[in-house]
C-alpha cells in the first residue's frame, strides 16, 4: 500500500495495516490523531513540553501494544486512554515529589468549596463561543490536578463515575467529591471572570 | 443546610448515575427543597458550560518532526541491543559452566602452588624476591641446595652501579 493510499484509507483499514507491521499506516494514524492526543495531555498537565513528551510516549506505547487493540472502542479513544494513563502516572510521580501544602489538603477535602455561596446566574450565558472556551480554559488551569483531571474525564471524555474511579485508582466516592468541588470551584471562577468582564 | 451526601446525591441525579427509584425520590425532594433546586441549577450550568467548550489545541511541532521522534524511539526500542535474545540451552549451560570451570582451575593452581598436593619432599625451584638474578634449587630429601647467581647481575641495583664496585 502506498502513502497516497494511506491518506485516503479509513481508520480501521489503517489500524489493520499497522497491526501487521506497516509503519507508514501508523504514521498516518499519528498524523490524524496527534492533536487530540496532545490536547488531552495538555489539558491534564498544563505544560507544553510535558504534554509533547507524554503524547510522544503514548504513540510509542500504542505501536508496541497494537496487538492488544481489538477495536471495541475507536482507535482515537483507545489512544486517548493510553495518554490519560501516562499523564496520571506522571502526576502521581510529581505529587510524591512535592510536599503537600495545607491549602492543597484543604482543597482535596473540599473545605473551602463547601462554604461557597451557590452561583445562581449562568456565568457563561451570552458569551461568544471563543470567549467561553478561553474562560473555561483559564478556570481549569486554576484547579488542582486531581480536580481538573476528574472534570476533564467526566465532561470531555464523558466517562462514568465507575470508569473514572478505575482509571484514577480511587473510590467512586472520591470521584464524586472531587467532581462536586471541581464544579463548584469552576462556577465561582467563571462568575468572577464575568464580574471582571463587566467592570 | 444540606449535608455532603445530599449534595453528592443531587450531582449524581444530574449525571444520571442514580437508579430509577433513587432518581424519582430525588426529583420529588428537588421539587420541594428550594436550596437543593438552586444547587442543581448551578451544577447544571457548569456542566453545560463545559460541554463542547474545550479549548482546541494543536501540537506545536510539524508532522514530519513529531513522527521522526516517534519512529526513532520505536526503532531504538526494537533494536537487537534491547530486544531479548533467544539463546540455545547448550550455550546457556556453557556460559554457566565456564566461570565455574575457571574458578575450579584457579583453586587447583592455588593448591599446587601452596604445596598441598605436591608434599614437602619434592625438589623446588625458587627465585629470591630480593634478587631476581639469583635462582635457588633445593632438594630437601637429598639435603642439597644450589644457588645460581647471574653475573653480571641483571637487576636494577647492579645496572645502576659501575661493574668495578661489584668485583
């Protein structure tokens, strides 16, 4: 199969070719999905260099584990799971290295968010799409890794509680707590941005 | 004021994670409790605000460059240096026995040198440590000892001295 053929082939055909050792087919898959895989790594790590390295590592792992891919999910979803797991491993390593601050522990238990008044107005209502995206991105970057990850997995990857718990290696109760505090904090951060925008 | 479990129940209701029976119960409660309804609205707004609004990002490297790094890493990891080699069993055994045989030879040599196998009655040839130019032959059984001295002496001291001093 020539390179021209690869660009017109669909994902399942490329996957089959790559599984039989065709690197050119794998390269085409990388080209198609590299932004999505990098984007997921970036959303979790919030660091360009780390996201590039982890997404590259994910592709290498993808090639090595290709035999395990049975097609029960789409290729993009399968690769996304690989990069998510690599990011979680990296975040765990970083967490072990840094000393937990009192603030971080308070955030983990949701001490601050529990006291916050409920935001009644929709903080993203009436905003342009690009503006909404920017604000959400800024607010996400202010969350802790744990809260951001659970939000990303639930809202963007559309995972259920059970799946998030399995992926993150924690209980469903922890997932629910983290998701709750992450959402509450996002609501407050977005409301603050709206107030700033009106000034 | 709601407790934490109640707050989480509202969220689970929003996310469709409750059983049908539980969801019905929470729906009735939400209709009656204003605070619960307000919290549900906030959680829903945040959820709807996020859905489909993830900032799209692009990998800041060209297709060719990014792929070249991946390809290089794949090939590096697949290279013979890192790939486990299949060794036939006889070679594996030979590899295992060679150091054992070597060690046995060394032990044997040490035993011979130490005179444990030869006994004290055999004649021995020695080189004096102080003078490498002197060679001694000793036969304990015969009670003879012969010493050869090379002349002129082939050692550092002799070479540094004029021949006349040795005569």
